[in-house]
């Protein structure tokens, strides 16, 4: 019972414990205990010290499939491929996945804009503090820009930003303002059968409203993510999903 309580306290403070049901937790503790007992019995000749004080129970990784978050997987690989293919001399990103943008910086210099600084440093990745509502660039100067799953949050207060009912529209206007004619904009947001707010997580758009907001641009490509599917066309009847778009400023 003492060991069981120790496991529980460890799990209660571990990130892996988030969203685990009591039944799942008990099942996980069962196999974890068996694995630990086996290892203790068979580790006598090991060069590694096994101390119970150093336990970090990882109980959600024993899965039949490799876990993948499909939205970021599809949109980020899509965006990286586009940037690689049209080869800008410099790319600007606002608030997207730092991991993805770091990979992109391996083949094109990138300036990453965010209200929060990053604590990593690699060649070709520059950080500049800024807000998507007031980008630190003159009009018509950026040849390649991206903002992936960011715009939908602007003005809802989720990240400490000021409340603004037109936050998303203002952010899109800023993307368009700084992009030079012929420049590319990579963009993604949640889409739905109508424009909705899932307060205070995010907004969802219709493609028609997105195209209206980007009226100064040509649509070069659109794709949609529904669950684990990445499809070519919007399917209104499927409801919530994510749209990814490549625009070119006129």
C-alpha cells in the first residue's frame, strides 16, 4: 500500500497524469508495478542504479499506434514544403510552432515574431518581439510570411491579450499590409459550417469569410483537415476542421 501511495503521488504531479481516468490509472499502475518488479529482480548486473526515488512513471506511451496530432502534422509539413519549393530569400513567421519554424530555418533564414521571447538560439532563426496586430515591418516589404493556427485566438484574452471582437480581422489585415505584391502568405485557422466563437479557446471561420478577409490576395491553394484526413476541398457537412491556405498578394 505504501508503494501504491508513492506511485499515486508521483503520478499526481506528473504531466502524464493529465486527463487520465481512474480506471486507466489503476490499469497503468498494474502493468507499471509488474515491469518495475521484473526490472528490480533482473538488474543486479546492470551498470545503472535503480533507485525508487528517481522514478518518473510514463503511463500513456504504451500505445498500438505512434501518437500524432494531425492538425499540426499536416499543416506544418504542408507549409514547410511550400516554403522549400518557392524558396524565399527570407521568411517571416508570426506565432506558429517554434519547432517547425526552427526546421524551416535550416533551409531559409527566418524571423520569428511573438509577444513572448524564445529561449533557444540557432543559426538563421532570428527572434523579434511584436504583436500580430502591429507587425514591426513597413508596408509591402515582406516576401514570405506565415501564421498557422494563430489568428483564431486574437482578441479572446486566452493568452493575456486584450479583448477585441475584431481581433482576427485586424490580424489578417496586418499580414496583408506587410506583404509585398507577389509575396506569399501561408495561413491556417479552424473552419466550421458557420463563423463561430468557442470562447475563449478560438474562433472558427467559413472559407467564404476567409476569402473576404483576404480580398487583396489571390488564392493559390486550399486544403482542409478533418480528423486524420487531409483533403483538397471544403466539406461543409463535416462541420469543424482546419483550413490551410496559400495566398499571393495582388
